[in-house]
């Protein structure tokens, strides 16, 4: 597992921010649903499934979800708790792909959020993302915990 912690207001984190911006700038030309590669070298496969626990802050995407992605788009999301079921029923388009979570991470870096943290699995896919845009603000945080990641059959070897 690789952990990345970025606090853009410090000198050391400014270097990490610049690296993230360079990567994000290169990724900006990618179309939605296109293969996205993050700083760990992981490329989002066209099809996979994962479990997302989204918490913290005041936002619509709160709860636990089992997400299925095909051709770079969420094709099925199942709420695993009351909050997740409510989101899937009321605003199903809010449930993201892993690429969309990584795009949100990169946007927080570009916006110079106070805290931008990510942890990655050995294969490079994100396992945990924590964002806090304003240190002293209440309810602007976002915590995403990714588990049970399963590339579609045949995708595992393509990512190695």
C-alpha cells in the first residue's frame, strides 16, 4: 500500500502538488470513460466492481455502495446501507467510478485544499481518499474508502 499526503500550504507538499498538477494536466485531455492512469501507474480498467464507503461532510454522496463499472461508466450501484439505498434511489448518477474519484482528488489538489490524502493498494488502485478543502470549515470534508476491488475477468493481466 502506498500512502500519499498532500498539504499544499507547506513547502514539501508544494512539490507533491506540482507533480499532481503535471499529471492532472496530462489527464485533462482524456474523455469521460477513457482509461485514466494515476500517479501510481494504475490504469482504470474498462470494467470492474468495487465497494465504496463514502462519509464525512454535508453532501449527497453518503453511504455504502457496491458499484459495477463497464466501459468506464457506472452501470449498477447498490446501496448497502440506508444512506446508500437513498442515494441510489434519489440521485443514482452521484455514485462515481474510481476514475471520477481520482479526478476529484486531483481537483482538490488544483484547488489547493488544506488536506488531500490518498492511499493506494499494491496494484495502484485507490483504497482511501480524504479531502478537506478548508481546515477550519465545518462539513466540507469527504472520505472515500474503497474495498473489494475486482477487475473484470481478463482485466487483471492488462493492468500489470
